[in-house]
C-alpha cells in the first residue's frame, strides 16, 4: 500500500488547526465540529447516490468508448462534450475530482478533464433561475457565457502545452 504524503500533510494541518481552535476557545470549537458533523450527515445520502451513479456510468461506458469520445484524438469535440457536461451537471467538487481522475484513467485527455472541471465549477446551468432572479438575466447570461469561453480557452491552452 502506497502512502500519499500529500494526504498526510493535509490531515496534519487540519489536526493542528483543530488543536489550535480548541486552545483558543473550546466551546466554539465543539459547536463548530457539531455543525460540521451534521452537515456531513446531511450530505452523505446525496454523495452516496452520486458515487453509485458514477460507478454505474463508468460500468456502462467502457474505457475504449471514453478514450474515443474524450481522448487525445477527440480534439475540440471532446472538449466541447466535456464542457457541456460540466456546465449542465451539478456535482460537488468532492465527487467531481475523483470522477475526473477516473475518466482520465479510462482514457480521457487532460484538456478534456480541465474543460469538465472548469465548466463544472464556473458555470451553473442548474442554478440559472436563482442567478437570474438575483443578478438579472443579462448579467447572468453574460457571466455564464464568458465563463464558458474562458473554460474552453483554458482547455485549449492545456492541449497546446501538453
């Protein structure tokens, strides 16, 4: 079993932060940990469902198909597919990064992965009605359109650099 030093460092920093928090104010720290625990419990069913769906999708789509649609030879079409999927889907980052890693391991290219992650985090197709209500239709469409163009640009630049 390979031990990942990054995981150890991140967890050590988190534990040091919790210890410092307890040192500064024990009551607030306990309250914060209770809120975090409740939030984790509330998110657990959704995360479980997403993990199951991702597993099913990875089972249905063989690595050869993923490589054909999203691999290096897919070019701009692969980037466009990944960008559209990222813009439409609403997946928490906690799930999106491992999903993207699985896609890359199955044959997706790095530029496609970048397009997927970038559009997933920058564009909110599902949340458009809320955003339109708060910011107005023109600004919402402008922000999402510019974000989409930037995301595709990032993917194309990555493809040129690799």
